C-alpha cells in the first residue's frame, strides 16, 4: 500500500490528473485530500516520489536516536531499520520480532489495533487457539456493552470466566 | 496454457451474473501468505526465489482443484503477454513488472489465480461476478486451508499472518468489489459517497487496484485495515455498506431519468453511436462511452446489447488485448484505429446476437 505523498499515513485516495496531456498520479490520505481539494486550482509540482516513497515516520520510544536505530539490523535477513524505513517493506518474518518496539506504534497508526483476531493456521497450538478465542470474546463483550445488550454481555462474561479458569488465567488466585 | 486461446474469451467474473450485477461488476478477495522459513521477496536472491517458486508451484499444482489450473512462468513471458494478464486481472501490475523467478496458476474459468513471488511469496485471489463476497470467501478459505496442511506460513500470535508490507499484516486479506457508478459521477455525488467510505476505513481505487486511475466510472472499494478484525468482520464491513452505495446510485439514476430523460437518452445514444462508427478512439474515451452504454442498458434505453458484451469490451479494447487480437505490435495511433475497427466489428456482431 502506498503512503500519502504529504504525510506518512496510508494513502486512501489515488488521484490521476490529466494536465496538458500528461498523466500525474497522486496518492493522498483523507486529510491531505481535503487540503488538495481546497487548493486544487494551484498546480502541483509533478510527483516524483513514487519510485522513492517518503520515509516512514517513526516515533522514538527509548533512549535510542534515530541514527542508532537506523543502524540496527535483523540478524536473520540483514535488513537495517534504515532500509525498511526507505522501502516500506520488511526483509523476513523475523523482522516483526526484531523491530517489534518500533513497528507496534506504526501498526497501531495503520490499523488502529495491534492484536490479530482472525484466522489461525491449523498447526497453531491448542492453547494459542483458546487465547484467540478469549481475545475475540473480550472484543464481542466490549461491543455488547457498547450496544447496551446486557443479556449477551452477561453470557459472554460467563464464557470468558470459564475459559480463563480452563487456561489457569484467573487474576485472583486464592491465597494459600 | 496457450495464452492465444484466451484472446477471444473472457473470465467468468465478467459474465454479468450474480446479485446486483448491474452495478457490482465483480467481487474479489485475496490473501497474502509467506513461507515461514524464507526471507520475504525483496531480501531473497535469485537462487532463493527459484527455490520458493519451485516449492510453491508444486504445492499449488498439487491442490485438489489443480486439474483445472494452468501454470504460467511469468518471468519467461513476453512483456505483452504479462500486460495481457494484467488487463484480465489475473496478475497485478507489480507482478508483471518485477523481475526474477515468479509464476501464476490460473483456473480454467479465470476465477482463481495464485501468484507466486509477488510482493509476498503467495497471493491467492478469487474473483467472481456480481456481489458475491461470501462465495469468494468460501472458496479462498478452502484453498488456504488445503495449502496450510502442507505448508508452514509465517505467523505470529500477536500479529497474525506476517507480510512483507506492514499494511497487510494480520489477516493478509483484501476484500474488494468493483462498482460501476456513472450516475453518482455524473451528478458529482460521488465525493460524498467516497468521504463516507473513508471515514469507515474503506479505500477507493481505480479499475486496476493500487495507484490506478478510475476510468469509465468504475471504482474498486476495499478494506484498508487488515489487523485487529476477523476476516468475516472485514467482509461484513463491505457487505454492510455496499448496498447503501448501490441504493444511492439507483436513486440518482431514477432522478436523472425522471428529470432529464431526454438529455440522458441523447448522451447514451451518442456514446453508443460513437462506439459503432468511430474510426479512431482512445482507450479513455472507449471506457467513458462504454460506461454510458452500460448505464443505458441498465436503464433500458438500449435494448439490443447485453451487459456481458459491454463487460467484455472493457477488457478486450485494452492495449495488450488489441495487439494480441491483431497479432502485431501497434503504436498508440495505430492502436486507436485498431480499437475503433474492433469496436465496430464486435458491436455489429453482438447486436445481431441480441436480436
């Protein structure tokens, strides 16, 4: 997916302009699209960034400077964080673990969530299957509460409690 | 597979059947999958890419449905043939333009395609006519499950299926429908519809997906996010909103017919006339005129041509299709003449069939 040409959000609007017989492509997020509409009378500079997309903006969390972070490389595939930022593509599945701290805010920004709750490969362990079941049920519970459907919410809560105790996840262990 | 045998045909997804096929041209779902033990494509050298292609090709061609699959070695194809597959929506532009070992398995009816070594190791696509997301999901889920029995896909408990680009991580699913919205475009109501879609995280694109131009009033609506929701929730997200857009388009069409029937009928008839008589015509103009004619058929202002014929012309008048049909490389000017000749011939034929 392309990034917005004016900021780093994912581009949701893909505009093709015909100007003096030349085709110009523009990829914008919703906010920048509104600005673009407001100013569309003023000519845009021809886009040149499609081959070199704008770099991914990263929120620094720890003490590391961006320079230090950029030097960090995945021991598995060798991609440096700098390379990922400029290409927008990761090098191997392990990068998601290696760069987890930096990627999570980015994923939160893109998807609004950082926990998968869809399909699982069949070989996923039974325990992780149940973990997912819990995640899904908690989400449904949130929705039910938001919709003031308290009957469903109560049922969901019961299911969650019993699943938690099956998994040995009770938050309040009885004291010895 | 002999690509030349495909020239006069078209995929089953263009047959104009299925629910709401007057407005929903097609439904498409794709899944992105990567093998856990290999780096992603951008970090895989020639040798590794070859190994990935060989391995996935064997698995894909060993699927229960494989007897109906044709495997094409995309790296060995001429550029015109790759473009031909892009125009038929069987491979992506990125897959056509990249380099190194890569291939695609395509079903007889062209409703299933499995791209190997695109941005991800495997991209599974199911494409159907009309608003048919549930049947796309049933089929793609079945293929994914069958492959999952023998392959270990890159997967992580927290982030789901791992993909080369973080925008696909989680479910790796892209659910999209291609809509024909001429009345909303004509009345400029379309921006309102698009703004509403963006607010609920749906993306709007042109005919050929990412970064492509919306031509002839055809738009693809798809999910933007892939993580934190289940596949079914993402499919339902589209299924909930598409009927509203269909209703909106129909309402505006009705109003147009009621208020401006004469002007509308005139515009549609002129478009039809141009397509039947032009001596040279660009691909943009062809799309635009075909769009008017398509709406004319739906509004019963044109009664001697069918929707499938128009759907087919949308694909068959594109550059690689024309050049393969006339079996020669054509410059833009020659192509515009060839396109006009093709349209005159095909419309005369199809009108005959309808009567």
